[in-house]
């Protein structure tokens, strides 16, 4: 043990052995010693040397250390030493004071090489997974650290080994439930490395209840006020959710979005936030953005956006947006987060439009944000975030676009307050080029895919100076463009003009009406300018090409053919197409085309907008082809366009008619369903009444038998009194039963009145259906229901007749009862007196019963009249049914003719599309047209739901 004392610092004599020699002796002792204590001391010594002699320990001792892990499982201390030694050898997390100048790169290489050696035998990783299951702290904690280091060095290879290992991922998930915080926290770090860029492992971890456990840890640690553990949990959640649609859907379906709301609860005093709190809140905002990223599938994004609105998360984010004292980077990230939560979601966009800033007087949040965007003193990243927020607010939001443009129109301008339109115009014509660009792009988004607003914006008039007449917004843009301002300003204005004029012939006509515009564009394109100006030349070529492609030839001097001749004469077609190609070849164009959010490193790089790159991609090819077309091809193209428009109008009309018919059919189905339910209720009532009638009948028969027996066997005065007593009691019961019968008949009378009302409704419904011959399914449904109702009426009438017959039977039995009472012969004077008094009472009772029976008979006659009237109504309905069936047959014939006509028109439409393709024109596919129509129908349905 002398050499061990030397290693551990004890006194020794003679020359000191080298580090490599000492390590070799320790490895021999680990391999050959039979005593566990000796092996443990040797491994402990290797651990002490592993940091200073990392290379030597890694080369000589790794195999022996792995053998220790396999054979000495019963001793947790030696296992812990072995795991710590391997961690020191493989890990690159060395202390700064122990690093040499050239050691970082060398350390990285060593860690990767030793990791590769260790995982060359996959059973080593499996053994490590088994050790991590041990509860002993001295085994589990170093095992977790070692496995984390392996994943850092050779992530994909170790991930694959763990993935194929039985229950490998599940074993590691148990670390999150460990009561010792240091193991739980390092377990989070381990899972971070394990889930990087591996969708399969991400899914397994998510379905092992990772979301629940991580959110619990975040809550326990104090949400955004927590420490670095919260940061680690948020990074792991990002790994699990980013670009993983399955996990995102699982997160939403598990109602975990609702648990994110408390993260963003901030107080009135937001000063003095710690750096950790800022980091945590920043990661929380990024996690929200992961769920609603524009790169996610549209359906998944929309469902998450709606969930965030319903749980109040969007409202909480808007509160942070309008709060005071929030750090600038958190405010910027909050704006970006709100942008993507509302992007393309009409419900969220409407809510955002209603948010007001806590100012006096209150101002809309959109106006306050636009103030920051056009203010050159604001940070660049904040201005970019506000522009992105405005773009997302207007994305697929025709309502919001109309509200923004309306603030510019003369009839809606309010001089008492600043509006969004006024801020955009102010930014458009300010001296700051970045404000010019941002305002131009923002205004272009207000016109995106909205031809009606492009025409409305032509009405906007601007006051230039005192004493001069106002000029249109379009004219002012071209005036500034021709004055030779900064490149960024001109690029912004050209993008605005291209967006404005595209797919709007009226705007093209207004633009060409100014005689200075076309010479300016041709002059810009024809000049040989520097590389910086090539971008402006390309945009001028695009604007001139749009003026040709969407020209309706309403101006004689600027017809399509004349403009193409002008290009051929002053520029040259090849040169024009070459200048047009400068746009898509520009580096900044490629960057802007990648994602919707403006991602510019500096203001000078702000040149292109994402949506504008889509417009360039759409128009570049068709404009290049249009320049080479002859006048005859243009005429054919115009004819084909007109024919296509006519056919599209016809198809749109028929779609509208079919939509209206479907609506009417749905309403009729609802009415039929209501009538069926009413019919079922009446059937249940009738069944109950039949059952009650049978019960009363049985009771009456029993009473009749009892009275007959008493009459045959009476012989004395006592018997006579008993018979009379029984008779009086039964007569009273009979009177109550007759009263019940009268109530039943009143109920039946009310039900008949309800049936008559239903019949009248059906008659009016059938008359309405008769006037619209095209609604065949609705007509057939009404006829079938009328037949069912007729059957129900017949059944009810039969039941009422049966009830009337029962009443007659009751009347007959009453008369018999009266005759029996009169036939009783008393045997003494006392009995005669008693019999006479009882006879008088019974006579009065019988008279009352007779009067009630008479009333019921009258009611029966009245019901009979009503049934006869219902029979006549049913006969009328039958006549109307036959007429309606005839009309349905005629409508079916007309519908067949209509289908033949549509088929013929589809053939013509296909032929015309083929001609257009031969001419080189862009033609929408039928699938695109149908998807557009479906989108219109969905939008109409959403508006109806909001109404």
C-alpha cells in the first residue's frame, strides 16, 4: 500500500514514479486484487488522478472501470468512484484553472474519442441505464452526469442505443420524480440532451407524462420568479414541442395551454426584474410562439390560437404589452408573441383591435404601437416587432384591412385624435428612410388580396402645402419616387405601388393617367447604374410590367401594345427581362422569403417584405411572357378572359343558388324534426289515455258485479240500508270517474286544436315549397311528413270514437243503476221512510250525473265536428300532395337539364383553359378555384356564427 500512500499524499522515500506509471500500477491492482477494499482504494486513486491525467486514465483504465461496473454492483461506493472517474475522463466541463492554453480544443477531441470508445459496446450504455435505476445517491447521481456527458459528445449514437434499449427512456423519466432536487435537476439536463433533434424520443418522453411533471416543477419553483431550474424545464419543453406536431397536439388536448396563463401575471410595479426572471419570461414567450408558429400546420396553429383566447392567455399577453416598466427585450418578445397568436385568427384579431392602452384618453393598442414604429428614436428590434404585429393583425383579416383604410378616407377622418391611417401617412413621407419603408410595407399589407380597398384608397387626398390643391396618395407616392430619395425609401414605395396596382385595373389606369410616370420608369430601367441601384431598376421593371399585364386598354396612349413597343424601342425586351430578374437574385430577397417575421440584422438590410416576395414569384414569369406576346395574342387572351369570367359568374351563381337551397333544406329538416318530436309526445299521451280507459273499464265492471250481488240477496231493513250505503258510495266514485272523463275530453280537445295548428303550418310550408321548383329534397320531405301526420290524425280520431263509446256505456250503466234503486221494496214503515229519503238523495245524484253525461255528449258531438273538419283538411292536403309531387317531377326534369348545361359549360371551360395554357397565361386549377370557394363558404359560415 506504499504506492497508494504516495498517490494520496503520504511521505515516501526514493524517486517519485511518473503519472503514467502510477496509473498503470493502479489499473493492475484493480484488475488483479481479490479484496474489495483494495479495488475500492485503487479506483478512488484513479478518480483523484483522472482530472490531471485525463488521457492516461482514459486509455489505461476505461476497460477496468467498466469491468468494475459489471462485477462490483453490490458495493455502491466503488461503483460511484468508477462512474465519477469515467465522467472526468469523458466530460469536457473542466475547471478554468486546470486548463492549459491549448487544452479546450484538445479536451473536446478527447471527450468525443473516449465517448466513441465507451459506446462502441452498446451494452455499456445499457449497463449505465441499469445503474441509473439504483436509488443510492452515490450511484444514481454520477450515473446521470456520465450519461448526460455521453449525450453531449455523441448525441445521435447514444440516442439510438437508448431508443432500442427496453424501457430505456422510461427509466430516465423516473428521474423527474426523484425527491432529491439535485438528481431531479440533473435529470432535466439529461432529458434536454436526450430529446435534441429526435422526434421519436420526444414522443416517448411526452407520452410518459413529461408535460405534467415539468409544469408541476415550474409551478413549484415559482413560475417566472423561479431559478435556473425553471429555465432548464422550459428548454426541455421547447425540445419536446418545437417542430413536433404530434406533441403539440397532445399538449393542446391535455389542456396544458391553460396552465401557461399564470406565467404571465405581472404586477403594477415591474421595475427591478432579476436577470433570471427576464430569461425565464423570455423562454416562456418563446414556448407560446412554438405552439402558434407560422411554420406549423394551419389547423394545429388555429386550434392553439383559439385555446389561448378562451383560456385568457392572449388577454394576459396584451396586459404585459400595455404595462409600464417592462424591460425592452421582454416587451419586444411579447409583441412578437402576440403577433403570432393573432395571425390569421379572426377571433383573436377582433379582440386585439378592441384592446386600449391605459392612457388618457384611451387609445387603441394598434395606434400606440404604430407610434413606436414610425418613431426613429425607438430601438430597431422594437420597430421590427411592431411592424410584424401589424402585418399579423392584417393577415387574412379583411375586416381589419377595411378599418385601417377607412381612417384615411375623407368621410371618416377624425381631427380630434390620431388614427392609424394618419400615422402611416406621416411615416410614409417622413425624413427617416426606415419609417418610410415600414409605413409603405404596412400600408401594402392593408391592401393585400383586397381589390375593393385598392379602389377605395384611390380616393385618399393629401394636403401638400398651404395654397396648393390636394393631391392623391398615389400621385404623392410617385412624386417622392421621382425625387430620387434614399434607396430604402424608393424600394418601400415601389413595393407599395406594385401591391396596389396588381390585380386592380382601375389603379393601373390612375397610375398611367399621370404622363410623367411611364417615362420615369423607362428611364430608370434603361440606365446603366451601380449594383446598389439594380434593385430599384428591377422593381421599376416589375411596376411597368404590372401596368402592362393588368392594363384594360382604357387609355388610348397607354394601351398594352403601345407600352410593349415603348419597351422594345427604349429598353429592349431582353434587357427588360434581365432587369426584372435582379429582384429574385438579390441576397436580401432570399432572406425575406424564408419566414414571415422580419429578421434583419441592421436597418440597412431592410429591403424586402415576405408577402411581397410571394407577389414577385407569382408575377415574374407571367410578365416576362406578356412582354413577348403579339397584339393578336393579347386580343385572344382578352376574349378568353372575358369568356372565363362569364363562365365563372355562371358557376358562382349556380353555387349560390345551391347554397341557398341547402340552407332551405336544412331549415325544413329542422321543422320536420320538430313535428316528429311533437307527434311522438302525442302518441305517448294517447297511449297513456288508452291505458287509463282500460283501468276505468275494469273498475266499472267490478262495481257492476258487486251491485248485482247485493241486489239479489237483500232481505231485511239492515240489508236495504247496506245496499243503499254501498250504492251511494259507488255512485260518488262514478261521479268522480265521470269528472275525470270530462277532463280527459278537454285535454283531447286541446290536442286536436294543436294538431289543427300543425296542419295549418304544414299547409303554409307546402305552399312555400310549391313556389320554389328547384328544391326537390325539401318538397319530398314535406309530403312524407304530411302523410305521417294524416295517419296520426286517423289514429287519434279512432281513439276518440272508442272513448265516446265508453261514455255511452257509462250512461247505460247509470240508467240500470237508477232502475235497480227504484225496484228495492222496503218491509216496514221505518224502512220505507229511510228508503224514500235515500231515494231522494240518489235521485238528485242521478240527475246530476245525467246532466254531466248530457254535457259530455255535447262535447262529443263538438269533437266529432272537429274531426270531420280535420278529415276535410286532410283531403285538401292529399290534393296538394298530388300537385306537389307533379311539381317535384317537373323540378327534377329541370335539374337534369341544368346538370347537362353545367357539364357542357365545364367542357367549354376546360377547352378555354387549355387555350390559355397554350398562350402561356397563368390559369388557376379547378382545385384552387374549389378551395377558394370553400374558403369563402367557411368565412361566410364564421360570420353567421358571429352574428
